[in-house]
């Protein structure tokens, strides 16, 4: 990343902040508002909060395309999942920070029918083929801006930005940021063709999946979590309960060499300042990457052969968000509420770590408005079996 040295230069600031937090005393008891802020902050992104930045949205649309212009089976690489019953969600215990407002619990049984899901997150090169075939214009391009993390932006771009996300001030509205320019207008996709496409909204992701293959769509949350669990019950990660089994990195998350004792959101009114400085300090890249990683990095995460289900980028699913779940029966192929204000995203991202987020887990979930897009949010596609058989 072009400004990694800029990130390193702020290391001392964070060290002093953490030291002050300890000197000032024990962590404060978290209020409800503080707990709602917990995480990397990308659940607080909402394009409507910066409506004055929005450009004309009249240009660009997905024209009707013929099937021959879409992806082949080899390009889409959909994996068949047999389906069955599984427990979604997680029980709180002393080893995990589970956020009530996320609606991660309580655990509930569901039945998922046979379906197919992408082996990989959709890459920049695949999305570029989609755009070339359809003349599609993403919502970030129509709006003229999208959300980026301060530490990944150049000094020149940072100096021009005068606003930030109030509940997560390390996230900024960045003019000229879109899927081709993921970290500001002076960035590009050089060397990132195999990395997941980001800065795409739920609507953009849905349009790609519809184009990709017959019956293509975003997975439901139940399908996504069933696939992530890989046939295992009550495990944190697709491979098991250990984050780094046998000292082998299995996912792309944020690492630090700071010696921290507790989650930074336990410091009450000081938390946002501390988290902001945390994300301005170096990512030590023990897993090999400061930002996104290639979609095939780290090998399959579970027995289904799926890559990067957790970590790397958050992934859109089809469901509208709710924090209320019916646990009285085994739901069959649940699709979530009929309507809502925000969609669900799953899997966590390269910004996740225990000290701020801890959402790089099978059951973790967050909300995001469907027209919003960010530098750590992507997607993978799914399809019904009967639709694919019509091809």
C-alpha cells in the first residue's frame, strides 16, 4: 500500500494514547451507545449521511445482455452444497465478544436446501469483464464518492476531506473512490486483478450475480453461514476454533505488535479516539497483507473447498437486516425480513481483530445500507440448482 509509511509514522501517537488510557485508570463500563460502536466501524457507514456529496445518478444502467455474454461455469466456479440442518448464530462465552445489536444470537436451527455458491469472492478481473460486457455503472461512480479508511488514503487526498463518519471517524467519504479506485482517486487496480472487488454496493453485487450465471444471485445469510461452517457445528471459524492453527494463517485480518490487554471499546468515551489511532498504526502483516489479499490466498478454509469465507472482505448476502430471530422452530430456507433499511454482510474483513472488531467468524454479521460501498466490502455469488440445470 502506497502510504504504509504514513501509517507507520503515527505509531507513536497510538502508543501514547494507549499508555494514557492505562494511566487514567480502569476501563469504563460500556454504555449501550458505546457497545453499538464496537467494531472496525464499517457497520456505521450510511451514504445518506453525506447526501450533499452525491452527484447526478441518472447515467448508467445494466442493459439487457445475452447469456453468451455472461460467465462460463469455469469462470464462475460455483461449488455445489448438499444442504441440511445447521445451527446459526453464537452463544456468548468468555472467549468471544458477541455484539447484541448485531443480532448474532441467539443460536437457531435452520434447514438449507441444496444450492451452489462461489468458491471465491468475486475478483476485480471478473467484475471488469462484467462492466465491459454490460456498460454497467456502479453506484459509487454515480454518486461520485464512497467510503475509505483514512490510513489507506494518500496525504493529498486526506487533506481535501473535511468530513468523517461520526461514529467511526477513521472512515471518510472519499470523492472519486470507486471499484477502479478503491482507496481514493489516485489509486488503481495495478497488481490487484486477483483481489476481491470492493467499493460495490448491494445493488451492484446483485446485478453482477444475475449476469454471471442462470439463476445467479447473492446467497441468503443461512446459505452463506451453512457454507462457511463446512459441515461443522458451533465452530468460530470455517476450519475450527483456533484462529491460527499450528501457527498457520488461514485468513486475512489486521495484526499488531502492540501489547494491548483489552478491547479498545472498553474505554468508554475515549474508545473512538483510541480505535482511530489503532487503525493509523502499522498492520504488521503477519498474514502477508495490509489490505485485501487475492481471492485464492490461504487455500480452502473448510471441507467444502471455499476460500476466504472469513477475513479479507465482508460479503453481501441477500437478506434485509434484523436483530430478532425466531428460535421456536427449525426455519426452512429462511430469507430474512420482507423489507428493511439495511442489508446483512457476513465474514469480517482485513480490518478485523480482537482489539476492535472480532467479527472474523462464521456467525458474525453487520448491517449496511444497500446503496453504500466501502473499501472492505465485496461479495460472492450463489445460484439455485434447478435454475442452473436449465442452462
